[in-house]
């Protein structure tokens, strides 16, 4: 039975919550569906992409870039981040308040509606591609501190003199002069380029 509260349909949210019931930490759940009343109990004029994964940077940009690569118009993006409590095998036990950090994991729930796909094969291809780019994001984020540390070492060993930019405030000049700041700027540039290339 479709649920509706003050004209807001709850069926997509309930379906998303059902998807999230079992998830192994460190993995992304991705579902692509073109809902119909007969099959799903609710319908939409769009194809719906549902993602549940550990919260991390670059998620929205990466998913949006992949959808654009598939030439799909993005019609709606809903992206709550919730604290989820799970047992040892990944079963959801509870959704906790935002300030409850004990034994919980911050998880991203992405609901994206795009132009309706032609058929199941296109949906399966999109699902596989989204899983691939989300794994790329995870690898980049997990390597972030190591990458910054290596760049920091490279900057220190190079002993590069600070470059003075007359158009930059003195405080910014000082912060950019530190090896760690330079390393982080370089890392951010590489991360941004990787996201755009996705």
C-alpha cells in the first residue's frame, strides 16, 4: 500500500531504507530501478538511483559525473547523511540521532532521479559503472593521508623556496609557504582532476 503524508510520498524512502538493511562496512550498495506500481508498489516518471555507502568526500560530484557520462539528465538529488548502528555482520539495528557517535557509522543515503532508462540492460550497466566509480572514490579517500604525507616529504626534501604572489594576502603567503600546506594543495588539485575525469 502506498503511503502518503501531506502529499509527500514515503514509498521511495521506505524502499531506500529496505536496501540499507544489510551492508558490509567498506562497501557501497547501489540500486537502479524504474519503478512501477505493479512491481514496486509505487511509480515515477524517472529512473531512480539509490546509493548507501560510508560517508566520504566527493560522493555527489562523482555520482553526478558518472550520470552525466551516461547522458542522463539529473532531475532530483536527495542526500541525507545518517548515523547507523549495525551488528557484526552488517545488519541495521537502528538509525541514531546525529550527535550519537558511539558504535555508529556515518552513512550516505543518495536518492537521485534521472531521465527514465530504456530498459533493464541500461540499468544494470549504470549500476555497475556507479559501483566502479564509488570504489575509486573510496580508494582515493583511504589513500588521502598517505598521499599528503608523501607530497609533504617531497616538498621538504626539495627545499623549495616560497614563491611570492603580489596578489595574495601575506597571511595566505605564509600558509602556502609551509610544506604541509603545499602538499595539501597539490593533493586537492589531483583529487579534483580525478573527480572531473570520472
